[in-house]
C-alpha cells in the first residue's frame, strides 16, 4: 500500500512539474525571465511611456499618487522658503504695513495648501500671490506649467491603460483541450475558439507555433525551436466571421510536424503548441492578440468536440457554452502514417490492370513417346 501511494505521489509530482514547464500559460502569459542582462535598467527610462503602460495597476497607482503628493509637498516647501526668506511668517512679527509675497501663509501647512490650490487651479481666493516678490511670480508660473505636464502625463497613462486592447483579449477563449480526429477524410488537430462579445474582431488571423527541443545534424541542441503550424477553418484562416464559436483545425499531412506522431507515443513527446489569434477591435480600431498553449497531456487523440450551436423555436441561434470544451470519443486512426498508407493502398487497387474476364485453366501434359 505504501509503495502504491509513493508511486502515485511521484507520478503526480512529475505530471505537475511537467504541466508547469510551459512557455505560455493557458491565459496567454509568458513564463520567461531574463538573466545577466548587460544593459542597465535605466534604459527603460528612455521609453518611459511604454514602461508606465506595462506596469501593474498597483505600481501605476502608487506612481500616480506619489507624483501629485510629491509635487504638492515639494512646492509647498518652496513656498514656505519664499515666505521665510521674505519674513512673512508670524514668528517674524511683521508690521501692519508689511506686504507679504503670498497672502495668508502662516506655516508649512498653509504653504502646502497654497501649493495644492495653485497646481490643481482651484483658487479659493483666500491665499494669493502679491506683486511684492518676483521670485514668487516665477515660482507660480513654473508650478502651473509643471502641474499641467504631470496631470496630462499621468491621466493619459491611466486612460491608455484602461483602453488597451489587451483587456479585449480576455473575452476571447480557447477550449481547454485540443483533439485529434478525422475531418473531411483527413486526420486533423482541432481547437475550438469563441468570442464572448457580440462585437466582432475585424481582420482576424489565426496561426500556431510548435515549440520543441531539436538537435541539428551538426549536433547543436536548440531549445524552444519554433515550427510554423497552419490553422484553417472552412473559409480560410484570415478575415474570420467571428460571431459564433469556431473550430479551427490543422491538417496532419506529410508536411506536418505531427505526421509521425501516434496515439501511443504522443504523451511521451515533449512539445508545446502555442496558438495565436490576431485581430482589430471593432470599437477602438486597436489591434490585439490572444494566445494560449497546449502540452501533450492536453491533446486528446480520438475525440471530437460536442455540438455547441443550436436553433431555437423563435428562429434564434443559441450557443451553449456548457459544451464548449466537452469532447466525444470517435473512431480515429492511431497514426497519420497509417491513414495515408491505407488510402494509397486503396488507390493502387483502383489503378490495377487485371482482366476480370481472364480465367486461369490448368492443363495436363501428355507424353507421345512410345517405348
């Protein structure tokens, strides 16, 4: 009993580690990290706009809040310094005829409030700059210009983050598993994809990459070698009418990297099939890309997808997503090589030159020699 549990636990750990060893997760995120990069991290500041857009929301909001609070506090200190140098603060006991640089600044708190009012252009009217100090006038102009720049940059970054087409890609879903079965008399690898919104993706294009480790004839080992995988639907692989779930398929012919794969050996192979769907969002005209991946354990040999689209009595078409990833077992050749050999054998039989009217008759030889 202990040995059985130990084997089950070991197989579970092996399968779990193998499922984790994938370049692209099911939701499209890439599992890769860069090490020993010689370039400095400050190079990302050169393209600060893209760096801000790629940040996660928690970091972006931290920068957003820090930028405004930091600028308000910094200029609040500068206004306090101006008031301190000009001796406008109450501790200097200014005379009644004394004209301050900024009215009603009594300390650091009031200087911070005046900085906030200036940068966000609130202007309550209680604190204001006088004509007494040229330094205060230039500081007011500089803070107003810088405030507009910070406000435009940060608000634009948040708006661009919200409107990125990456979020539109979350409404495109792929089936949990890929299946291999016959379609149109050919052995095919099939995947189901659905658009959860009624708005279309314009100019959609779908393709795949097979990632595997290969060894060249020169003995070089190439990790994550990429092989193109062509996917099509009945109307082609471009400009898809993506209003209802589609079943895309890859024909396993002699040019396919799956041609020498069999039902008994597919689980022993080490590959990752990454599927991409590119399209243009109809509402914003922005391009987006959706991707997912399949490892050997997620490719089911001898299955097809269950029907998902039906027609109601009212004449509407209904999509049942409960059967979206459901599969049904079907009779399937255990390898593409066997299927094509069977077809070639049948073709040769049809091209035979036998005469069906010919009858073979046996004759016995007689000897005319007399002794």
